[in-house]
C-alpha cells in the first residue's frame, strides 16, 4: 500500500507499467492528475510526503542494510531536474547521491555500457538518483545509429538483436542489484509534445530561463515519434517484477513531483526499515555513560 493509499487519495501502483504487449505508452494520459483537481488541492499532501520521505531516509541510513536507486528518464523539458530538486529537498545530503549522465567520455566509451552507472551506484544506507541512466543506451543510441557505430564494439557483436540483448543485460543487472539489497524505482516522466513546445517557448521568452535552452533540444524534438517508439519498446521489455517502470504524467509539474515522492515513500516503506537495536550488554555500558553525564551536570549546578 502506498503512502497516498494510506490517506485514501492517490494510488501510485496505477502508474506501474506491465511487461510485454499489454503496455501501450499511447494509452497513458500525460495530463492526468487524479484524484487532485489542481495544485492547491495537492500542496499539503506533497509537503507531508517530503517530510515522510525524510524520516524514512533517516531510518534507511541508520539501518545501513538497503540502498535505493531512483532512475528518472524523460524527454527534454519533462521536468527531470525540478522533480529531483523538489522530491529530495528535505533529505539529508549525506545520505543522497545524484548523478546526471551526459554524453559518454572517452574513458567511459572504453568500457561496457553499464560501467559508468555501476561505479555510481548508491552505498548501503543511501538513496542514489540517476538523472538519465544506462537506459540511454537503448534510447538515444537507438534513435541515432551513428552513436552506436562510435562505441567501438566488435562488428560481430553489433547485430539486429543488439537491442534485445541490451534489454536482457539490463534486466539481469537489475535483478543482481535487487538480490544484493538495492531497491530500484524507475520513473518515466511522460510529457506531451505540446507541453514540451510550451516549455521550450517559455525558456526562449524568459531571459532568466534562456540558459536552459539548447539548439540540440529542438533537433531532438524532430525525432519525437522515434523516441516514443523506443520508449514504448524499452518499457515493455524492462518493466520486471523486481524493477518495474512507472509512467508518471508530467504535463503538470506539481503532480509529477507528488507522484515520484509517493513512489519513493512506497518503496522505502516496503523495506520494513528499523533503527538498529543494541543488546543488553551494550545497554549497560550506555547506562553507565548516561549516569556519568548526568553526574557532570549536577556537579556544575553546585
């Protein structure tokens, strides 16, 4: 049961994408905000969620057994940065690690496609966030074949089955992580092409947001249909029982932030986190120290 279900409001499980042919990205409403009518109606709930998330993170850090990996994928201007900023706003920075994956470096290209992600995985007790991830290897690399050609793979390994093989590798890697104590939360912020257009215009017309716009963003927009096809197949192939995808409506930023916070809360609550308990022998030692500290206070009062 999600945090929202506990309040009888928002069931985050409805965002989960089934595996295989049952999933159709085109069927998902990018403007859905059910059961909230508007931002004002959800404001209190979001604040409560951030506070609950902070409490769960504290227990996760103290227990030091599990780690959580949040993967955020989306088209440009879907709100990845803002969602991460708002959802993680109340958390202890010592227990978080956010990585934004850009164009691979020469060193990264000299390794397997999962390498740069693997070296940035969260430690036990931490929450890691991937702003984009290894999933780019079956998205932008698929949409733009020259990128694959530049990865220096042995020609015999680049066959018509390469995308299917990468899906298999990703599923196996994520199963390995879950079996070793990493809870994976995968989110696709699903924004419409029209809403992307409005946000691009906002960046162009607001001088304080000009820095956010890149000419390359407009170029990638021309490949919208190709990206939707790639996302459709990728989500259908990699939404597993151990690491399912969640398709979050992103035309309203306030709703996507609320939904992602709820997904994280739900994941953490399912881990049954507990603060460490000390044994009887350790309690006796602590009691001796406590009495000493109390005695020091009384001595000063005299």
